[in-house]
C-alpha cells in the first residue's frame, strides 16, 4: 500500500501559477512511477502528467505540455507539479497517483490521494 496526500491547491487568476505537492508514505516510494490526474465537474478524470521512478522520464497531456512541469524528490518521498500560465479550463480536483509497474500513456493509477481543488478564475 502507498498512502498519498496532496497539497497546494487553491484559487488563482488566469495566467497565474500554482505548485501542487504529493507526499507519499508506505512502501518504497522510489519503486513507483507517479502521476497527476484531474477531474472537472461533470467530466471524466483525465491524465495530466507522470514521472518515472528515477525522475528521468516525464509524460504530459497535450493540454498542459509546456505549461506544467512534474518533478520528484525520492529522498523526501514527494512529487510536485508546477503549473504555470493557468487557464480557467484547468479548474478541477487534482489527484496524485502511484502506478503499479512502469507508466505508459493511458495507464490508470493504482493508489490515489484524496485530491486537491484548483480553481482558475477568468
């Protein structure tokens, strides 16, 4: 089991920035590829970004590529996503996820955090 706790959500104006963090506990954090997903009201959950266990590979949804940057610190058992140039359509609950096995595009998370709300006003 991996326990995940997100933080850093909030309200920001369009064009602004936020940094989300996810703290992990439980099994060895560095064994897991990690990811961020989001779910807007009335919409299905969608992939945002992922990072390999070493941090050497990152993956992004087209909608956030170039604006969001995901990173990890295995010594601190944390992953972060720096979100810049935020848009109203980025408004959603953001979830941290740990993947069982290596990540590939389309793979769903195995372990999930409780989510943190991000609201971008126009």
